[in-house]
C-alpha cells in the first residue's frame, strides 16, 4: 500500500466533525500521512471554511448539530458546480445504514467511511481519489 506522503504536494484536508476526541484522532492520522488538515466543528463552519479556500478532501461527519453533514455537503458541492475541479467529500459516520448511504449518494457525496476511521481507511481513500 502506497503512502500519501509520496505525493508531490500536500493535499489540503478539511475535517468537519463535532466530537473533540474524533477531531484530535483523525487530525493526527491525516497529519501522520503528511497532509495538512483544518477542522470545522459543525456543518455551518465546514461550509464557511470551504468558501474561504479550496480543500482537496473533506471528511464530513454526517450527524452534527446546527447543520448536518449531508446538508453541508450539498452547499459545498453547489459552490463548485461550474468549477473544473471540486473537493472530494467522504461521509464519515457511525450510522452505516442503507438509508444514510442513500442520502449521502443523493447529496452527491463521493465516498463513505465508517467511524472510527483508521489509518488504513485513510490511505485507501487517498489512493482511490488522489493517485500519485
């Protein structure tokens, strides 16, 4: 398995997660893979962060207060509708039901990863969406 550290430039990653423990753990895993990561504490903050700068990958918690991850993803993807490139959004959730998966797909979310996300899952996501 290749490591994302082999990429010529670091990818900009946005983690949208309301749980502080999950924030710290996921941030550490992403940074260990040589990537830059910013954190947004809810969907509204995630949308605002994506308006300020482009992120290659957005790891989006699905269940959050204020604005859930599916609604936030819809807003983010709408910003990039006409752009030549858009961020890859991965739903990261403990709720892996068929209904949640279908809602994510309908919203245009690119991929899905169960919680807690592992280093191996992150490496597979980088390999799939950002091949060296």
